[in-house]
C-alpha cells in the first residue's frame, strides 16, 4: 500500500502490518502494528475495495479490521467489543458481530 507522509514523503507499507482502519468522514486513519497512525484523504469504503477481502472485515461503520490481529470477541449486555493483539479494543456493531465471529473462527482453523 502506498502512503504519503509529510515528513517522509510517499512510501510503500505492507498491508500485512495494517491492524485496522478507522473512518473519519471523508478521511481514514490507518493504524499500523508498530503503533503509528497515518491519515489518508480517502473514505473507508474506497480503501476497503482495494484491500484483500479475505484479510479485512468490516466490524463497524467506522472500522475495518485485519483478521490476523483479532484476539477475541466479547459480548456484554447487548454490547460487543473486539479485542486486538495490540491491546486495543474496538466497538463491534450488532449486525456484524455474529458474521465476524464466524469469519474469525473459520480464519483461525
């Protein structure tokens, strides 16, 4: 994936190191495994079309998550939370949690 950063210019970064994407109106924050964040001027829908669909899953209307980094899914009183190997937790929409749970279990086998 080619990402432009002000202080380093355009550079290619491995999609496998991308933990999750966070949509913010017409921009998207890319969260990398080393803890860095990059802001790109594209909406989440446009970026999701260019990523491998077997690796990335839509977990919420604002989040697209790399399945390799999902640690566990926890459902508490009508609220689902997605825990990542990086220690972060993300909200999980009610419509996506059962589908994502199946996808993650198939992916780990």
